[in-house]
C-alpha cells in the first residue's frame, strides 16, 4: 500500500509545477475564450489578442515570472512562429478568416503568440524543474530541428520527409535525457519521449484554440471539428525547434 501511495504527493507537486510552467499558455487561451464571447468589440478581435498578448508578456516580465532572457527567447519563438504562419497561410494550410488592422498577408500579428507560449513553457520548466540535458548533442540536434522546420514548408513541393526526420531526431537524441527536479527528488526522461508528451498537449491546446476561433483549418470553416491527429506528430517534431533555441541560451544548469 505504501508503494502505491508514496508517489502521489510527488505526482501532485509535479502537476502543480507543470501548471505554473503553463501559466502564459493558460492565460493566453483564457483571453481567447473571453474574446470569443458574443459581444460588440471596439476593435477587431485579432488586434485585441495582439494587445492582450503583449500585455501578458509585460506583466510576466514585471512580476518576475519571466526573466529578461526568457522574454528574448519568447520573442524569437514568436518571430519563428510568425514566419511559419505567413508561409502556411499563404499555402492554404489554415486561415484567419476574421478581419484585423494588424494583419500581414492574411496573418494577424498575434499569430506567433502560440509559439511564444510554447517558448514560455520551456523557459519556465527549465527554471521551475531545474532542467538539465544529459548527453545532449547541440549541433546534431539543431541541424535536425532546422531540417524539421524547413520540411514543414518544402513538403508542399518536395517529398515529405517528416518520417525520416522523425527517425533521425530519435537517433540524434538517443542517449539524451532530461533530468528534472520535483521537490527534493531528481528524475530523468528520454528527450525524445518529452517531445512526444509535449506534442500531445500542444495538440490538445490547438483543439481548444481552434474551437475558440483563433484560426481555422479548411475542414473547420463550416463548423468546428477536432484537429487531425497528424498534428500531434507535427507538434512532437516542431517542439524540437523550441527546445534547441532555449537550450542554446542555457549551456549549463540554470539555478533559476
């Protein structure tokens, strides 16, 4: 009985820490939910979401929930995500059907905030869970992550290489583990497994975001439908880009 009950406090503490890591993402989705309610808005909803996202970033920085380095990383993730959105929307992968003033090539400028939220999660997890990458190959992992990012564009014209790249990502992260702390206990997890787990929760978040009308896939334009499970795999690959960016700023363990 003791063996079963003993891990429960650790599990609850881990859940609480994870919730704190997701604070920016939860706040962002909450704002989307609030602005999705039927009401007369003074300006376009997409523009309000941009202002809301910027205010969130400022609030998190002033409150000390994000460090200056975290905000810089989050800005990079936002820029990477916005570039991703510009290309994918132009190719018709999804769309932002509502009007907005601050919109470029069909993409509202708030569009990078989901990627910024992912960056915030990884940064906060690094500090709150005292993350350490053991056996990490920065150059090889960065090269594969860059190829993953490019493939999301190039597969529209060239053969889709996501499965070979997934296998290559598993290969370059073989033997790489993530060490993290929950209370006074120290644990480890294969890096590739962490990609899959984060990818799953990002897929769930994307279901919530599209339900709230943050953007739409073509099959959702006439009524919401669950996001394809293919996106679970896509997020599991794409999270490698964020981890590489954050890891590049934290060569040693960050005492937080």
